[in-house]
């Protein structure tokens, strides 16, 4: 079988894998969930790297998850990929009345507001049909996601009902307060925390993360994206350290911390020099 750019051939290839590959045959929609999450994050990382070949590959991996899940649901006689495509187009047309109808929306903020209004109407209709559980509390509507994503969305939702700092300095003061509380319970250097201390540290660290997310939100910065940017930067700088050490016949395990710190500074200088 030779690869093509035909979508129908991809669907046929997936069906063949389900028939002949022992691993693919074992998978269920539930077993594939971790891979869907992993591939999404790898796509984000590829986009941030700017490597076109990696981006193509990771987009393909995300597409594989869509095709794989659709294949499994087709086997269960629930729906097939054509219904997924139709439903997506239907939703996009419905949520863009300023493009496909006569509504006049000038700014991206107007578009986002209208999108949310249409989505709310859709959810209300689902609730009438018994397909959606009515949310009893304000924060029940916040979707699942990474901890940072949920924290930011929870704060944004609370803001809509007035539960928020008026200015960013209030959020910064709260972060200072949480850091001070963390410092109070930090174990002495070299001392291993007890299980009880660990539980307290986890709570206080969580409070610090949450407070920091609040500052980012009030500054209009996406916490997840900001953290992923730093993750990518750390990977890049540490890779520079390993490459430089390899040229000296060393590894991170055999190098001193001072050597690695110096190379870290060189990596930072290289970033500044390479920056357009």
C-alpha cells in the first residue's frame, strides 16, 4: 500500500490497521484518550519550534486521533467520519452569521461575544432535549483541561460576577501573600519533608500557581501558552548545554554545575543574537 494525499485512502488505511494490527485492534475510545492529549501538546510544541516538517507530522498525528476515534464509533454503528465533517461545517456556518448571513460584526471582540451567545442558545436547546445537564453553579460550566487552563477559566468566570481584584496590583499582593505562606513551611535545606509537610507544601504551591495565573489573566496573557513557551525555552537551552558538553567529551552527569551554568548563560546570549 502506497501513501497518497486522498482522505478516503486515509480512512481505508485506518480500517486496514484495525483489521490487521494487533495493537490497533486492541484500542478503544477510552484507551486512546491519553494519546489524544499527548498529540495535542506535541502539536503545540511543534508550532512553537517553527519546524515545518515537525508541524506537518504533528498535525497528522492529531488527525490520526480524529480518524481513529471516528473509525471506532463507525464500528459501533454510531456515526462515521462524514457525519463528523458535516457536523463541523454545520457548526461553523451557524456560529459565523457575520460571514454567512447578514449580521454586521466589526471587531474580533464582537465576533467572540456573538459566538458565545450562539453557543449559549445551542446549550439551552440541548438542555431542553435532555442532552445537557443544567449547571447548578456558576463555575460548573468551566470545561475540563490542564490545571492552568482550568484555573484561568475559573477566574475569568468568577470575574463576570464581580468576584475579582479591581486592579492587577491586588492580584500581585495576593501572590506575595501566598509566597510568604509557602516560605513559612519550607523544610530546611537538605531536610526531606514529612508526608504531612508534603501535603501542606502541595496546598501552598497550588495557591501560588493559582495566584500567578490570576496575574497573567489580568494582564491578558494565557498561562498555558506562557508556560509552554518557557518549557520550549528550557528544552532548547538544555539541549545547547548538552551539545556544547559533547564537543568537550563530557555529559551533564560528568560536568560541574558551574560549567553548566556558564553554558546556560551562553545559550541565553545565543538566543539574543539569533532573535530577529
